[in-house]
């Protein structure tokens, strides 16, 4: 079974690099370039093994996303 990850980062180059590393490692990932875009994932039935959240984003920072995540039962 593949490990599932979610990465949220507003820096396109960082997101591309992280995606390449995880893809080569054979991990299943979902990648988002903003906190608002990531919010759609919270409502889906996708439960990852790992979240990587950028702390410094203009719309919603990683700490705010973490607080949201803690309210999701899954």
C-alpha cells in the first residue's frame, strides 16, 4: 500500500521539487498551492499519512490549516 501525503505550499518551485521527490519514492500525493485550495481536500474522503504545510502563506497559513485539520474527525 502506498503512503498518502498532502503538501500545501504557495511557492511553485518548492511544491514541484517536493512532488518530484515523493513521486520518485512511490508515494501517492495531493499537492496544493494555497490553503483555500487545500480546504476542498478536507471535505473529501482522502485520509493521508502525512501533511506538509507551509507556515508562511498569504491566504491561510499552515498553523491555521493545522487547527482546521484537528476539527476533522477522520
